C-alpha cells in the first residue's frame, strides 16, 4: 500500500465490545478532512458515538455502508495524506450536508476554510474538540464537558413527575463534515444536519449566520418555521431499514399468516436480550414487595419547592438517597456473585455504591449509573440523574456510564403501572422497583383516609442473602418514604 495512504481501523470502543453498526457517514469520498474531525456515527450495544479521524487529508475510500455491522480492528476509512495525489475511487453517495470537494470560488483554501469554520463553531457554541472516544483522538482536547438539552426526568406516578425539565442553551458537538457550495457555508454539527434532514430542509437554501457563513442550529430552526426558505429535499437514508426482509409477504408455515416484517435483533435490543437471558438463566431470584404511604414525602417536597422552586430535588432523587442509605445498612444487596473457571464461587463486595436507574430511550431500555452515589446528597443525585438521563436519551452515554452499576433503581410508575416482576440487571444482585403514586384509601390513626400510595418491589439474588435481609432493606426504604424528615435527619 502506498505510504501516502493512511488506513484508519475501527477502534476499540470500550468495555470489550467487538463490533459496531455503522449508522451514518459524516464524510464522503473526496472530502478534505482535518485531524479529530468526526467521520462516522456508529452504534454499539451500549451507546451511539461519533468516531473522529486521527489523520488529515483527502477521503479516498469508505469501508462500509450505513446499516452494516463492522468488526473492531477492521478498516473503516482510507485517507490520502495532505498534498499527495488522491487515488481514483468509486464515488459513494454522501449524506445530506456533507463536504462538496469543489474549491471556493474566491480561491480560499478549502482545508484552511474548514479549520477556520470549525474554530468559529467552537467559539460560538463553546463546544469541545470533538474527542468523543475515551483515550482516543488528539492530545490536549478541550476539558470542558458538552452540555446537551435536558429532557424531562423519569416520573413517579400518573400526576407526579420525578424531575422537572430544565431549559438551557444547546451546545452542539464540534467538528463534522463541512459542505462548501461555491462559498464557505459550513455545516459543522451532525445534529444540525440531522435536524435539517428530519424536517426536509435543504441546507443549500440556508444562509449561515455564523462567521464565514457557518450554518448554526438557529438557522435551521428558522428555516423550519419559514416554509418559503426551507425547500423540501429528499432525505438521505442514514441506515438500512430494519424491517426489510426478502420473504416479507410470505406465508408463515406455523400460523398460516403472512409475514409482514423481520426485524434484526442488534444494538441495544441485542444487548438487552442477552443480558436478560443470562440473568434469568443464572440468578435464582426472589421478590418481595410492600405498599407505602408516600404522602409525607410529597408534602415535604412541596414545602421545599415553595422555598426554592428551581432547586428542589425530584422524588426519584429522594428515593435514591434512601436507597443508598439502605444499602449501607444492608450491603449484601450491593454485591456481585462470581463463579470461577474452576467452579469456585465468591460474593464480591464493594467499597461504594454506583446506583443505576432504568431509562427508556428511543434506542431501547438502558441503565446509566450514578457513580459513588453514596457520597451524594439528594440535590446532587438529582443533578446527576438529570444529566445521565439527557445523555442516555441522546445516545451519547459512555460505556462506563452504562456498565458500572452495583444496584438498580427502576421507576416503572412512569408507565402507569403499580408493580413488576423485574429481571435483575446482570451481574448485579438486586433491583428496587417503584410503582405509580396514586390516591388510595388508607388507615391513619384508626381512621380511613385518602393517601398517596406507591408500591415498592425488590427482586434479589437468593444466593447472596435470605428473605430477612431483603425484607429489612425494603422496610428501611419504605419507612424512610413514610417518614422522610426523620430519615434525612439520620443520614
């Protein structure tokens, strides 16, 4: 292979993952790219990530198509070094908003213009360097974290939400493919391109308001609300249709019904299926549950909210605080059961608590975890739960954030149900579920009253403890919810 050709192989995306699905190319053959520029969006079993290029030069070949599963260590992209003659390559359809390799009519150097546009984007949006893979990319990347739009937290109850949505500026990810239609009018952010594509907005019809004609998020938003500006264009597919099947319409031999679709099990769904199957096959789980009067907790939070409307933790954060205190008292539920290759078995204890919480996303159910949750107050837990919920729903949670929990808190009350025979999040040994909070008749001081009641359900691995321990932990959390003032005073 020519020394002028640089082949970038799909890097290890963490946690021992060996493959990833190519969702979307962010560059096309012939594009001039710079170091650290995102070149593709890939989806692993844990998250969606942008892969940055370690090389600068001209894109010579793309080794894969959208929807294809690629192995770690196999070629992803070939890049001709800057200044070398690019080998001829078959053109590959470029995604909407990708680079037009034609030079700027004014004679401005394209790569310099792209770098200038990227710097403008960083300045205007206060984003990072584009280093999205841990331990990968150019050294000295920006240290400031990216801020994403906060979305409503997971709610408890049909009318009670766990956390209120927080409005804040949206900061887009830095450098991606750039398009230059006769003059520098760059689209740096993949989220901006996706927004335009989803709303049928032609980027060619938009004049960028950023420096050097940089197209910003606000420009696309303005085009969406002004149909005369946003001329519809045919969106470019970003992935192979998951329901496509060669035998769609065929008759199923068992049921006699026509087959309408065959959906490949991959990505998050594949990981969830494997994890749940292993949990059910290996863990002898048992379940205990109790109804809890949450009226006092709701009243306490309402009083706090009157004093600090914008700085009061959500209900899930208070329950999380009670859970971490309960796990300190009953540490057997914050362990892991391991079987060695020789058949020996151990119960592994931990010097802390990483509290996972189930979050439903467009990609499926994921469980981000609050690391060192035992060291946090309810307010700190609330902030971290909100942050992790946002990044998980954006598909940007890291493998570490999704795979390091020691105990899971599952709030299925948001779906309007009271209880669940939950499957433990392997390799953890217990999961606490919280049902919806609803009005129920309840006896208080010998008299019937209407109270706010929820159901707590604890699924636990019977190998690590017996029912007495599980019931003790469950009762501790229930008592804390029923008498939150007294519980918090002892924490």
